[in-house]
C-alpha cells in the first residue's frame, strides 16, 4: 500500500513537470489577456485515466501553481485561484471516465471534454469578474468572456482529443488503470 502511494506521488510529480513543459510549447497566436493552445492536458489526462481523478486533479493543481509562479498574470487572489489551481486541476476530472476496451475513444473524448468544460467555467467567471473591462463596447461581459475563452480552449480540446485518440488506438495500455507491483 505504501509503495503504491509513493509510486503515484512520483508519477504525479513527473506528470506535472511534463505538463508544465508542454504548456510552454504553444500553437497559434497570443491572446491579449492570456490563454494559449498547447498539449498541457495530455499528461494530466493520461495520469487521470491511469491513476484516477484524485491524482489527475493533484497534477493539474501543481501545474496551475507552477504556471502562476513562473509567469502567470495575477490581479486578485480569487482570479489566481480560478485561472490557475482550479482551472488546471479541472483537467484531472477526465479521470471520472474509466476507459474500457469497448468505448475507449468515446470515454477518452468525454473525459477531456468534461475537464475542459469545467476549466472553461472557471476561466469564464474569472473573465467576467476581472477582465470584463476588455469587452468591446456594447458587448455583454459574459458573452465576451465566453467567446474569448472558447477561442483557445476549443482548439486545445480538439488538438488534445486527437492526440489522446491516437494514444488510445495505438497504446491503450498506457491509459489503462495501473496497479503497482
């Protein structure tokens, strides 16, 4: 039992480090108030499928704190919590979908989609409360925050889903729940 917990802790730390590095490799343009398209979700989602949602959330939380500490944009403590620890910890919720051989692709995409949706909700609330002043005149703040966050999260979900589908199809054992020996 102790050995398995230690293994999960080590795997979680390694995944958080890999996810942080992958978050630095960004695709597409830069958004004025933050956000980017990257492969940050891949290691966290793999861990969440392998070790469960608790390990996934822990890795995401670590990534969020690392991103905030090493170049995040923080204007308020609640905004910090929503955009970084909560936003990235939400990725670990993909682990709520246990992959089975029959529906592995469907569950993998559903897991990523749920995780991204919860992450987007956190970013939207942050955007409405703290970044609403950037909304074009006449545009409702909620609508601005929704479209702004969708503009990078939707492509990120599509990109990460494609990568996970390839991994599920070629290396399903990588995503299966593991037991320590």
